[in-house]
């Protein structure tokens, strides 16, 4: 029955494309936003008017809606090339956020990092994260899984289960 549903969807949309100003869109997607998607400019540095941050409700049951990753002090220092000095409460300075709730920049012991750089160096599921620290180590709490730009697969599924058709889902994301 599932394969027939898929065939029906493919047949119903055959030959259709999504355009913006007469050009094919950059049709990006990812697993789970953690509640809000991200703008392309915040992640990749290039702005697309149709790839902006939007709310993505209904994802709360997704496998990676939220997660956490633990690091020893030494693992964290090695991953980022910093030395954590002083007490844990002083390790993290100003953290700025994007419109989609991802980390834009974070000051860690006087070194400034972009959120995308931290995601890569710490092997995090997304740029939507917060830190908690103690003398034993650092815990990074993440929301979502993927770059969070464009269509959230879990969010699209939630919209479909709520009765929205593919046109409404694509227009939303």
C-alpha cells in the first residue's frame, strides 16, 4: 500500500518544478529542524529570498528533535584548539544567534567561533545548540538534525498528517 501511495504522488506531480523569478529553486532539505528552520545566509553566507527561517511545528516526536553530546575538558580543548582557563562559568562569553535560533557566533575563552564551525569541529547534529559546563566537562545540547535550511522532512510529515497538501508544504518551507 505504501508503494502505491508513492507511485501516486510521483504520477500526480510529474513534470512539476518549483521556480522563483523564473529560475529553478535550490531545493534543500534535511531531517529535523528542532522547531525552526534556518536561513541560507546564516548557514552558507548566500541569501535566497525563499530560503528563510520559518517555524516548523509538529517535530517534537522526531528522533533527533533534541540531543546532547558530552565532552571531557581535554576533548573539548583539543577539538577547538583552545585552552579552558579559569572556572567553568567563565569559559563561554557572548553567544549570538541567527533568526532561526542557531548559534551565529560564540566566544570561548577569548576565541570567536562561527556556529557552523563549532558544529563541524564538535561533530554536532545542528547549529541550534547550547553549552553547559562544569569542572568535569562540557555538555552540548542540540535541537534538530542537519543544516536546517529549506524543507524539514519531519516538519513536512507533520504538516501532511495535519491534512496539508504538497503545495502548501512546499510554500511553507
